[in-house]
C-alpha cells in the first residue's frame, strides 16, 4: 500500500518492518526457560503462551508492523545525579501512540482494522523488531538501528491488512551478529548480567532504579541514577554516531536534563506533576524521592527527616543513615 509507506516516511519513521501475525512456537522454549530460571522482572509477561502469541488474542490480526522511533538528543550527562536519556523528554508511551495513530489512520481509511501498542502488552517487542528487520538485537539485548543506534522506542501496529514480508528467523536474534567480537557492553554492565543469553532482567540497573524493593547492598550501584541506567548504550560503539531525533517531544526538559536532587527529595504532589508528564513519573513520587535520597546519602549529604513523608521513605532513610553512617 503506497499511501501507507508514504505516510510513514512523511512522519520521519525510517526504521520499520512487517511480520506475519502468528504463534512463535519456535521461541516458546526460550520464554519457558526464562520463567523456569525466574529471570523475568515484574514488568514482563512471564506466561510463555502469551509471549509467543503475536495476535494478542485478537483473531482478526494478520500483520504486525514494527517501528523504531528515535529519541536521542545528545550524550550529555549531568554531574551528581541524572535521569536516563530516554526519560528526559515527554512520556514516550503517549508520544509513540500519537505518532503511530497517524499511520493507523491510513489503514483505517482503507477499511482495515488496527490497534496501536507501545510497551503495554505481552508482545516480545525486540524479537519482533529484529525479525521484521527494524533493527538487530545486540549483546546488550537491545534493538540497534543503523541510523539511531539503540536510542529508539519500539511500537507496533496490529492490523488485518496483509502484505508480503521478509522475515529473519527468530533464532537469529541470539546470534548478535551486529556486534561481532565486541563485548564492551558486557564488560561495562554495572551488575554484570549481559554474559550469556539467559540474562536476569531483575538485575538490570535500569530495573533496579524502578523496582520499589531495593536491597541495602544495591545502594552503592545507583551512583546518581535517578531513573534508568544507559551504561550499556553509552559504551556501545554502534551508538557513537547516532543521529539526533527530529521528534521535538523527546527533547530533554531542563529539569530532567539537569535535575535538582534537593528539589526532588523535598517534592510534594504539586511539584510531582511536572515529573509525572515524563516516562519517570509512572512509578510514582515516592520512587523518585527514594532515588534522590540514595544519591544524597551516597555522597555523605544530609537527608532531612521531614522529607521522608511516608512509612516507605522513613524506612529507606533509616537504612541509608545506617549504611552510610550519617
């Protein structure tokens, strides 16, 4: 459908591809093994049958269209404490859905059904993107594109429109051929989880910053991370020449680019509203305050008692005072 491709290009979506909607039976054992080893985090769907059903249980779906939407602005990182690059602009869930809805409207204009998704479903998004040729999965288990490196958000459109596809076998994803012999990300990972295919995503530093449960021994791992990590992306040679995103909604907001730790620690519901509009807001105010408290305590700085305004934060404060002997 020429009109569909034209609209995709008009929107500046360079990396996209198509695969047939079906059950990926050949990948089921991989997801079963991950579940058996208890490697899935709470943000992932652990049911293998749901992970391999590319129709999401919608009987009318014939095609999955995979998109990689760039968000990279520059590699600047604030001193002291920082937010991951992907979280510095507006909430990507809403932005990606808005962009892909423009594509979806073309399909619907031709009488086809379609549904837009972005990180809110059981789909194995990175595997789908790899198979569709949207990009290739690297040793850091992220999708890497030729133009924007791994600094992309993934989104999908499920539709009853059918088209010819050129798909890579799902087993190719674990070859990480795009990386060659490079293992820089594996060596740089702060929790050393990238060795081997069955990695423990619960020990990904990005996940740790978002998990409401945190171990005392993990406090030292934060190193100023307020939300997310980025280490495996920052060291990746394939990201060295990543082009800047043209989507204005992903440009860093000043208070996210250069965060004020003291402001975040003292944050009330009114102030939280501006953080809630970013990707970091979905986990709630307490988590951002907790991570700011960790950043302060690890540098030997004071955490005022009145800022620990919930039982959860009081417990965190007491644990930090004890660990860092404040």
